[in-house]
């Protein structure tokens, strides 16, 4: 098998058996970037020199018989909102174009400890606001399955690098579906962990009560391995939860006995693309054939999720992004004679932020402003509780819930840019998990007549990532949708 | 829900964003449409529902008040647009009083 198709687990085995060195793996990865990324434009930059050095260190440690980490020699890319000391992190925004973090994110410390090779930073929608990567201030990323299509967003670059075989693993963040939606569009596995499972220290904030870091991979086993590394308590994030890190890989291949899967009838009514609906029906049949029981559950408030989210997330964002004032870091406008501090704030922010970021700051500021706080923000928080309670009730009857990840396969670049509301409705199936804080994953489950990937979403109760991924792995073992790379990217699938 | 240019300009001032007249009018239009959609929240009866600000009920997290190493001044200033090596510099705020 050629490099692009090799999973992290394959590469780890090959390195352990001496079939390939870590240096060769990183060189292969850089080679695949060289041949494919001019078409995909998933990466903002690569750190070839430090990556080759890190790989060389892994080989040296291995030769010396030193203990190696769980990701030793595996190339990995980070979304551009994760801080690494001395390497730029811009959130794909002009505001942070020259921002060079002075500390490592918690997850970066963990990845370094496990000897992963940090290879570059991936394009995203500016400040993680968007569903297509078109809101990046720097470049448009293309879907590896059809370069006329968007990779999804906001973690579109992180999904595309894995889909195009450049790296086996990458890191994204998910506030309303920003890992799962691009995973579905690009035909890879993406996991949003339980809120608090992974430390947000060093993740540049969007909406702090919803943001969560998670893995992209080409199969469930790789995703489980990476999530196991990322998980764990960190005192520097006060919302990080101090519970034992789950053994996600240990029993992953063991099917869950008597699995009860919930489906929600409303998901299959209006707005769902026919081919996506068909793939989901087939997925239900696969689970039935594996002995699972499919049971209808109700989540009556789910239909209000997008509305509640587009009050709560912009409100939190308007506060979080107030820090970009042109003083401590970020863009500062050139001032003319006689212009004052307020001019500096207003001009710096007007020049540094793109349209979608301004739109959300305005929406959030409006929702929190005097006279509207109760009608919008408080109302949305109450609806949020009802949405979370729906999940609690559903999980008394079933072990996991199965739904589409997105209403359609990948849309074309430019198709939705002028209609923000229609773009927002792309998140209709994914937003609930963020509002409720529960773990959810998108897994490839089909292909459209145009050859675009289709994803299904599994959701589980809080801190039940092991159950979530074992249920996903059951499906993966019975089907062939994972581990596919488009043939035009040098992979195995047309 | 329609927002007047004055409403939108007020929000932009609160958000410290200097927007062009074209931006104000376009954003006003789009925000109006989004808020109209958000009005579906009024269909939901929330009389006795507690607002949920966080996914899980979190309590204050405390740590011992012990001095620990933090960033060096030069490092903390390294991303600042303007400094004198000791402080962040901003345009003059207090009138010189002459």
C-alpha cells in the first residue's frame, strides 16, 4: 500500500518493525503535501525543518532503545487556532496574521510528549466561524473528492489534509459542528468529545461554553488513539473535568452486546437530501444485521437548536473577541494625527476582522445589549436546557443516537456565501451535541451519485466516548466506507 | 424584525467596529433576517426553565494562592503592536492640561 492510504496504526507498526523510519514517514508526508496541496490548499504553512528534526529524534531514540510515545513519528497537523510556542497561529484572520504564540496549548504538550511530529497548520474559517472554509482571510480550501466543492468548516483544512492522504491524523475544534461537518464532507472520521474532556488551554476562544478540541482520522481506531492522547484534566482550563481518561482503544474491536440505537423521525422529514437519507437507512440496516435494536426516540426541542445556538455562540464570541483591541497583540490600525484610543479600537477591529466575524460580533452584541438580553440571550439559554433534557430522556431508552451529520453532501464553493442563514442551517444536526455538551462523531457511511462522501453522526451520553467509538467501530468493521482516499490524490478510491 | 440604520450603528459603536455605510446597510439586512428566524424560540414555553449557561453545572474551581513562574515581561510584550520595552503603548488618553 502506498503512503497516502496508510493509517497511523499501520505507520506505527511499520516503524516498530523497522520497515520504515520516522524520517522517511515525515518525508513521505511532505512529499504528498508537495504533490496535492497546490490543488487542495488545506495548509497555511508547513514546518518542514522542525518536523524533520522531530522525526530524526524519534529514530535516534528508537535506536538507543529509549521509551517512545504512543504517536512516535506520526505526522499530524493542527487547526490554525491552536497555540504552539514560536509558530504562528492566526485563526485564519488578518487580525492575528503576525501572532506568534508564546506558550504551547495543553494538547500540544501532550502530542509532543507522545513524540508526534507537528507538521503544519491547517486553514479554517476565520475565528472558527463558518461551515465552508470560505471565511478564511488567506485562502479557499478545496474538497479532495471534488475540488469545485467546499471541504466544510470551520475545520475544513484539518479534514482535507487527512482526506487527501497528506497526514493520517489532524486536530480540529468543534463549536457547532466544526469537526463533524467537514469530516462528513471529506469522508473521514471526526470526533467532538464531551465538553470538558479535552483542555481548551491554548485553543483561541470562539464560544467558550461550546468549544471543544477533537481528532480527525481516516478510521475509528486512529481517531480513538488520538482522542486517548488528547483527553485528560488540566488545571489551566477550569472547565476541564477531572475524571479518569478512558481506555478507548483497549476494547474498541469488541462489539457492544444488545446495543440500542435511537433514531429521530424528524431528522428524515424536511430538508434532508435523498441520497443522505438512503445512506442512513442502509446504516440502520447494517446495525440491525449486527444485532442492534433500532428504536425511535423524540427530541422535540432539537428543531430550535440552530436558533438558540446563533444567539448563544455569537454572544460568547462578542465577549471573547473584545480582547482584540490593538494593544496586547493582533492588528493595530495606523492612526492619523488627532485620532484617539477609541478610533484605534474601532479602526483596528474594522480592518482586522472579516465580514462573518463582524456579523457574529454584531449579532452577539445586539443580543446582549440593554433591552434585548432577556428576550434573546436568556431565552436561548432556557431553550438550551430543554434541548439538553431531551437528550437525557432519550438516553434513558437508548445507548446511542444515530442521525445524519449534514443535510446534504458537500456543496459547491460559492454556493452559500451570500446567504448566511442557509449556511447556518448546515449545522442543524450537529449543534445539539455542543449545546448539551455530549460526545458525538461523524463516520463515513456512503457516497453520493456524484462520488461525494456521506457521513453519519453517532451521539452518546456525557463521558461515554468509549461506547460512542465502539458503536462506530462496529459499523466500520462491517462496511468499507472508511480508509478511502480519492484516486486523484494518489489513493485507492475513485 | 427590521433594524434601522441608527439601531445598527449603535450596535457597531457598542462592539467598537467602525463600519462603512454599505456594511451597515448590508449587515442590518442580514441581521434582521437572522433575528426573524431566531424568533421561532418564542414558540417554546420556558416559564419555569432554568437558563443553562454551561454544559455541566460547574462550581468555582480554586487553587492554592501560591506564586508560580509566569511569562517574562519581554515574552509577554513580544506580540504587542507598540511597546517601549516595559509597557504596552497606546495613544494618549489623558489631556496634557495646558
